[in-house]
C-alpha cells in the first residue's frame, strides 16, 4: 500500500483515462471519474504529508507505516474518504464547502454503484456533475503543482475550460426568457398547426441525426429537436461484424427546434435550458472506406485515384 503523492496522482490519471475512453452518457464514465477523483483527493493531501492518510490508532502503527517504519505483522489502514475531504478543506484554501459537497456527491454515487443493486450513474446524468467535477480537479491538481493539462490532457482541458466559464445571471435569464417567449407563440397556434409542426420537426431531427446531430426534447414546445457541438478527446475505434466503429465525444454548443424556431448558442445557454448533457457520435465505416482501400475490380475507383495522383504526367516527370 502506498500513500505517497506521485503513485496516487498517477493512478488517478489512469482511472480518468479509463473513464474518458467511455461514452459520456455511459454509467462507466461516471464510475471511473468518481474513483479517479477519490485518488486525486488523497494525492492532494499526501502532497502535504503521506502521514495524513494514515488512520489514527493508539499504537501509531498506521503512522509508522506511512513513515516506512511499520511492522510487517500489522496491517495498514487508510483514513476514511470523508475525513480526507475534511482535510482538503483545512489544507487547501480554494477547496471550499461547495467543493466538499460536490466531491462527496460524486463519490457517494460511486459507493451506491459498487455496493448496491442500484444503477447510480444512470440516474445521475453527466450534465449534473461534470462542471463541479472539473472545478474540484482543477483546484486539487493545482495545489499539487499540477494542472488540468497534466491530469487530463490538453483536449480534455480545453473542454473543461469551456464548461468552467461562469454562467452569467443575465445569460441565464435571457435563455429562460427566450424559451418562455417561443412557448407562448407556439401555444397560440391551433392544435392542428402544432401537430403538423411537431411532425415535421421530428422528421427533420431524424434526418439530422444521420449528420452528427443529437435528438433532444425542445424546452419550449416539447417537439423533437437537435443539438450539435464540438468534438473533444480522442476517437475510440472498435470493430464489430466486419465494420469499423469510430466513437467521438461531443460537447453540445448549439440547439435548434424547427417547430417553434427556438435557437440557443453556447454551452452556457444550453446548460440553462438543461440541454448540455454530453453525447457520443458514432460513425460506421467499412474497412475499405476507413483505410481508403481500393477493390481491384473497381475500375472507376482505380481510375479516379490514378488521376488524383497526377496520372501519366507524374510518371513522365520521374
């Protein structure tokens, strides 16, 4: 058992890496992030002294283990997570009661997932906890002389910075007002017109789903609408039944409903409208398309590639 800062920090990175390999709507994403967060909390405390992670006991056996002076006959026991979180409040100025509650909530979901029959993270969507998660990670990593970049990588850091940009009250109010205004206009239409618009919006959303959009329920008129956003993190590639499936995490930044014509731009606006849950874009390729291979019997494709690379002129110039 190691209570040193570096092994704890490296292991938290490993758990976060495992988490970000999952689809963001998957419960496994939340589970791995929760386990990584607990290790990050412990590494932050160990940055002050590994001895702080030892469970107090009358004979100081755990403390001696932390000092590498313990007996092989005695077992080490770590300080409980709630106590470690309390130490973070004491030791880290920026780690406030708010961050204590955020971290506790995420870790408690992990406990429910691992120790009960409930599907904790299925009922706890990413949009509800991701901003607080990034806040805690930023504070805890910087306290150790690290950063979101060294902890999560540059692509995830970029996404985190977008999410961590504060939602201004005026923007929140503006979004709510826009939703209410479009709802009022839509409700003033006849029932027949409303149903027709909803039907067309559903058809349009289904078409856009094949172009990388994600279907959601409109907060104004309850029609089927879509969000789209920016890809972040690495692509995850897998094979199934002779096909290649590329999964890419998407941070939603734009919403449009063709039924009531509500449009929202920016992650913060979508957060105010409860539309900011991350999603995964899946693209399916044949091996030929993915690797840009050419069937030797496909004369048109061979000819196309031949001319693409300059045809006979390329060979005549050699």
